[in-house]
């Protein structure tokens, strides 16, 4: 018989935090990141390809890193009060 180290509620809240934070980061990256102008500039050869690809790679990876930080923060510190209040309002 194995015991859970993390409760199901805490794990659910951590997953919710991951999805929420990653989605917000993706929205921010799309809003201010990769634009048609940037793509045309690369295709036309006005900027170097490698630094641009590195920048885009960072823009793609950052939301998932932020989501993971949120997940581990909730696992380590517990369910944030805002999540508890939102759950009570939905019930």
C-alpha cells in the first residue's frame, strides 16, 4: 500500500496553475512576439537566421517553463487563496 505525498486537491490545483500560467504566457508571446513583419524580415535576409531562431525558441519554451514554476510553487507552498475562493464561488 502506498501513501500519496501530495493530496489530489493540491495536485489538481497545481495542474490548474500550470495550464493557467502557460496559457497567459503563450498569449503574451503571441501578442508581442512573432509577427508577420518579423517573418518577412527573416525570409528577405535582412536579419541573421540563427539569432532569430534562438529568440523564437526562447519565446516557445518560456510559457512551459513559467507553467512548471507555477506547478512546483503550488506543490511547495499549497493552494493559493485565490484558487480556494474561486472554487468556493463555483460550488
